[in-house]
C-alpha cells in the first residue's frame, strides 16, 4: 500500500530515516487524489 509519501513509507518510518523530525505533525490521508486534490487546491487558493 502506498500512502503518497516518500517511497510509500508512513511518517513514523521516515523519522527513523531522519527524513522527518520527531516533532513533525504526522497525517495519513487515505483517499483518491481526484477527491482530495480539488479540496486542498481550493483551500490553498482561498476559494
């Protein structure tokens, strides 16, 4: 399963590789990009 992150790794695994800091907020969104991307883009663009 890929979560859209670096090489499909979950946030806790990336901490062990020192790609993320222990204090970095961690989120996993399990959805389709065609659903989530427009919502994120609208939020970022302030629409």
